[in-house]
DNA sequence: AATGAATGAGCATTCATTCAT
DNA sequence: TATGAATGAATGCTCATTCAT
C-alpha cells in the first residue's frame, strides 16, 4: 500500500482532477442553481467523462459538501480582502461590512448565490450541515461578541440582507447599505 | 367558449380539484422540498392521475405559482391569528412578533420551510416573483414605516432569523427570540 | 373515470402490449437467463422503447412475476397436453410422467430452463413466492396424495431430475427416465 | 519466471490473499446471491482494492470457479462430520442423511444456498461445469450403487429436497425429513 | 507484485410532456 | 372534461476492465 501523494506536498493527479470538478460544480450552480447539478451537467462543464465524477465523489452529496467547503473558503478569503482594503481606506467597520455586502451582491453575486443555495440546502440535507457551519463562521467572524443580543440581531440582518439582495433584480450599492449597517452596529460600540 | 365558474361564487368541480392538487403540492414540498415536486409525485400525493396535473396546470411553474399564493395566504392568516392572540395576552408588538417567529419555526415549521423554499425559488424563476411579493407583504405588514432605516434592518433580521431558524436542528422558543426582537423594535418607538 | 377495457372482453391496447413484453421477457430468459433481464434487453427484444417497460411494469420484479405466472400457465398447458396424448397411447401414468419430463428437458428445454430459473429466484425474492407456488401446483397436480411420504419423495425427485437434466449436456430420453419414474410411482399404487 | 510457491508447502502472501478473496465472495453470495458478485462488491467485503481482484482472478469466472471449489470442499467436510456424528449416535444411514439435509437447510442454510446457486450457474457457464461436478460427487458419495435405478431416484430426490427446502420459508427438521429419506433408501437395502 | 485512476457501457428508474380517446 | 398510454431524455449510480505507476 503505497501512497501517491507527493512528499513535497504537490498534489497527485487525482487531487487535481477533484479540484477541477469542484470548480466546474461551482460554475454550474452559479449558472443554473443547485437544482442544475447532476453528474452529467458537471462532467460536461468540467470536460471529463461522467464516470469520473462518481469515481472521485461516490455520492452526489459528497460533491456538494466539497463544493460548499471550497466556496465558503473562497468567500472567506474575498471577505477578508474587502474588509482589509476598506480598513486601508479608513471607512471604519460599518463601511467595511457595507462594502463586503455590496461586493457579495454585486461583483461576486454569482458566487454568493451559489454559496447561499448550498448553505440553505443544509436545511434539507444533514450531510451538508457541518460544511454549512463554515459559512456561518465567516459571518460570525465579522463581529466579536457572539452572545450579545445586538450581535445576534446584526448577524440575522446580514443574512436577511443577503437573501433579499439576491432576490431583488438590482444589486444594492454600498452607499445604500451603509446606513442600515451603521444602525445595526451602533449599539455594539 | 363558456365559463364553468358559477355566478353565485361556488366552485366548480374543476376548481375543487385544482385546490386539492395545490394542497397535495404543499405536502410534497413540506416532506421533500421543492426539488421533490413533479407531476408524478404530486399526482401520487393527491391520488389523481398524472395527466390531471398537466391538464389543470399546463406547466409545472403554474402549479408552483398557485402553491406559493396559497401558502402565503395561509401563512398570512396564521400570522394574523398569532399576533391577534398575543395582543389579547397583552404582550406588546415585540412579543407578538417573537411568538409569530416561534410559531413559524416550531408548530408551522413544515409550512414555513415550504413557503421559504418557494420564496427563494423566485430568485431563479421570474414567473414566481409576483407571487413571492405576497409573502414579502406579509412581513412588511408587521411594521408601518417602510422607509426608515431601522425598519429595513428589522425586516432583514426577521428574514435572517427565519433562515437561520430553519437550518438549526432545534426550533427556538419565543422567550429566546424576544430580546432580539425587542432590540430591533426599540429604535422604532 | 372510464375504463378502456372493452365490454366484449377483447383486450385494450395496453393489455396487448403487456403481453408482448412478457413474451419478450421469456425469450430473453431462454437465451441469457434471468441475469440477462433488464429494461433495455427486454425492450430491445420486444421492439418497444425502454420506458414502455417501466410504464407497464413499474418495477422489474413486477415483470418477473408476470412472466413467471405466464410461463407456469404455459407449462401447465403443455404438461396437460403431453400427459393426455400419452394416455391415448396407453402408456400409463409412469409413461406419461416420463414423457412429460423428456419433453420438458428436450423440445421445451428453453422454456423449462427459464421457468426453473424464475422458480429458483423466489428463494431470494419474496415477491416471486406466490407466483412460484403456481409452478409447484403444476407438479403437485401430477399426483393425488400430497400428504403421503411416497408422494413427497416422488415430488422431490421430479424436481431433482429437472435440475440435473438441465445441467447435463444431453437431454435424457423418455426411455431412460421411465424406470426411475416407475420406481418412484410403484409404492403409490 | 520464478515461482513464489514455497517448496515447504507454506502459502505465499499472494495465496493467502486469494483465499481471503474467495471467502469474501462466499459471504457476498450468502448475503446477496450470485447476482451480487462483482469486483467491487467482493473487494468491499474483503477490504481490498478492486484492482486486486482482477489481479488475482483475471476474469470474474475464475473467481466463481475458485469459490465453487472451496464451497464444495467445505460442504463435503461438513457433510462428513454430520454423518460421522450421526453414526456415533447410531441413527443409521437414513438418519445420517436426514440430519445432513436438516443441517444444510438449517444452520448451514446460507452456505447451502450459495453452493446451490453456483452449482446451478454451471448450467449457463460451461467454465463452472468441472467445479460443479465436485458437489455432485459429494452427493454421490452418500450412496454406493450409482447405476441402480433406486439410487438414481434417491439422488434426484436429495437434490429436489434441497431445492424445495431452500424455497420454503421455514427449514424442515430432521424428523420431518427422516420418513422420506427412509422411504427412498428402503429399496436399496 | 500491487493498486490508484480512469472510463465507456450499462443499469433501474423518474421525468415533463404529448396525444388519442 | 379528463385520462390511459406512450416515449425521448435525463437521472444517480455500478460495472468490468485497462493501464500507468
């Protein structure tokens, strides 16, 4: 039993293909929603034979879990970047959150919608719950006092703003979002 | 071309069957989610032949729209009842909203989940948008000043609390929700 | 809800197709064994689209049950014929049974093998048990005293001779079988 | 070209793994029937990679042959034990055979069913015929005069009793089987 | 000697929809 | 007005087998 994982940390052929499949899945969800994910649609998108999907992800749920984990990680990174850059601009915490939301609902809208759908799917599929927690952690990391009433309200509102923003036809601007975020953060000072 | 709808307002046989089909659809969504809705699954649930579904609802989207309208109306009625009864108990607006949420996430959890899924589907299917607005109106009717920043925060938070409550394993109690609702309503006095 | 079954007893279109499918299934089993039965193989053999199989026989087991019933009925009829014609020839009960066995293992070998496989499948699939009983009844009808020890031995031996005859490369002749059948029937006089 | 089989008769690593695979195959057949045998199902049961099956048994038939040989040998040993112990109890040849059958259809039912399925498969797969003969030899060894009519009847009946016993829901007891066996052996005294 | 990776073919089954009746 | 019958397309998934390592 010898492993093909390289000692130097580089990925094996299989790992690389797994990553390609996950990324193709994300593109499918962006385009057609979670309902559009099937062995065949992902295989078509990734340019691999359908049996290759089942080989690397024995059940379709396994693929969704891997995709949710990847998407949450990517979104966390992107959120970190946006907040960092708004810190440099000196727009304060409310500005940072508003810009994060505007980015999520504007330029990153597709990814956000994909992530949101996967996150909501956890309500029906217990297998996705642990992975969904990763995204909740991203949101939680936006604040510091998870037990405070005000912070719970803030968290719920962020979630609701994302939901509503995704249903609206036009994405909101950071300027439109800012007063609401400020209102929510004010009691937390 | 003659209409079968009676002048006296009583429903024709066809209308009654349409209603049965819509109710069967709601039960299917509660049990298996929107993804579980098909001509056949609904027909099985309603005890009618599959072709009967296509006959009354030419496309599947027509059925989903009718179901969303019915579910939103039912939920609005139920919300009205809960708020009315909490008014009698004298628990104030915050108490009323907290009890509405606890009811939606507890006893009415199945219906809430079904409605929420249909509501989110509107993001992908424009045909459902007008019907989805009905549910938004229910939420909006909980407050009075739709233009205020505080109210927008409140609305978003209600939405987020419903989303998070549906993903959590255990439904929250009204007592747990009350302080958050009070916190959100306080600036609106 | 009106039925398409003709008042005059003639079969509906659906019934006719069901019969064609069952007969195609029998041919597939003769050629490739029960293991060769699939929606696709039967559809190919019957010259109908695969979905037609599922329409008329929701699960594959339903098709196997219908096939077992038909095959047992056909074999019962054939057995009756052989025994009747041997009675005319005056060869007595033992001769009749020997000729039945020779026919089953010779000219009707394919059908016998098919029926036998279906019959044995009942050991694994409870759904086939009631239908398998039909074939047992055919064998039982060869004798009259089902409770007698001698008759139980006779029945078991008939079954065993069929099994062994199907495994042997060359089918046995009635003349070869006759003494064994006589030996088994002797104590039953 | 050098052989790894040790001169001293001890098994090489490869031989041990082959044996493990055969035993896993037997367990699969007991549980799901011959139809459940595949490279993958056996590999799962044995806890080895699928390619290991193909490596040791180039075609699936090779695996089935090896399994049939092993199963027949095991059953022969078990039959010998049962007959020996019934000889000690002094229950005579008929008692010995009845107890062998009761054991085969009761405690050893799973193995018997597996062996029987493999044995019948020989009717379709010529590659299994030589191995199937081993099991026939076990049955034959129960008697001494293979040419006698009475013995042919006895052999066929043993086979039929096994078949019928496997299809019945409840295994028969030795006491129930004894009179039939005595009836069959009586003329052979 | 042994096994990860891969894949084309096939599986049972469900589907939305059409159409003759 | 309703519904049995029908079907092409798609679903998730398993399969035997090959091959590079």
